[in-house]
C-alpha cells in the first residue's frame, strides 16, 4: 500500500481532457459488469470453482482474454478509488481535493503548519530521516508526481493500510518517522483518520489494475471462499474537489473480519 496524503493550499485545477462527472464504477460490485461480459463469464464458471485465487485463474487463456477485454472497457469509464490518510480538519478534502505528491514541498508545508508541536531536536531528527530516506535511497524521485488509491473498500480496510491512518502527513512526512518514539506519537494526534472516496477519471490509473478486482467480486459469487483481490493503483493527476465523492471516518478494524472497519 502506498496511498499518499497531500496538503493543498487551494483547489486543484481542471485538466485539458474530457471530464466524466457520472457515477463511477465500484470495482467490488458485480452489478457494474456489463451484460455482455457476464454472458462470457457464464461458460467459465467451472474455472472459477476450480481456483481459489483470481490471478491463477486468469492464467487460463480463456479467462485471460476476458480479463484484458474487461480492463479495456474499464479504462474508458470513471472508477471509484479510496485514499487512506488523516484529515487535518473536517471538510478539508471536500473543499481542496487531493494533489500529487511533492516530497520537498509537503515537508516544508508540514513544518510551517505543524512544526510548533515538535521540539528543535525532533525537527532535526525529521530532517535527517527525510534526507536519508527520500534523497539517499531515491524514494523522492520514485514517488513525486503520484497519488495512490485502493480500488475497493475491502482493500482500504485491511490491516496494511493502518499505518496511513495512524500517522499524519502521508508518506512524504511519516514514512521514515513511524518508529520514532516521540515524533510518531505526535503524528498520531494530528487530524482524523479518514478514507477519501474519489472519482478516478478514465484512463488515469496505472495499467492492468482494474479488471482483477471486478473479476474477484464475481469469483466470490461462484466460490464464496475465493481469495479477495486487494487492489491499488496510482494516478498522475490531481483530484479536484468535484471528484471527491465522500470523506468517511475510518473506524477501528474488527478482528477476524478482513474487510471490516
């Protein structure tokens, strides 16, 4: 999981491409599957029963062809994404949207807005850790210009996303600090853990990410014990306020329920 929180000073600007403001497809909803694809799935139900994992099932050429056709279709449609983070104040993301990661500017803004909560020694620890992790290992180049999303509600609720709810500031701030004995504690007291549900515009997600979660949802209608495909993606464009669909508080995960809050 790599969802990144991004503070924004003003709403994101629109892009020079056609925007889709219709209801986006939920990739965990079998009802979103066009009838033509459902008809093609019916003769393959025996394959879905044989396999517990959707990625092994799609190694079969018949299912593999269907996967690519579903992927091509979904890339022409807006889909729903789930960004895991902490919100600095109620209504922030609805009003400002989400912007792309810029490691250096996010760190500078964090210190300008929240630096008073930390001692001089802690701020020196932050700067050393940021430089070592982001500059020294090349993480800054790898992460700048991207924004990460889970592609199903289940993926946003699994244990692996907890780190994004427990620490304010997104990866640009907390990643090399999450084990610091005092800084991590303070990061967990800023803001509120939320899931930002967003409309991801057609063709903006990373390739070959969309079909498997939808086929996984169908898989569980045929074989209830099938493994739930946990999907994520990144995009390289900001999310304007008009594409923020909901901001919901993240509730504590219930033990024994992989997809429970």
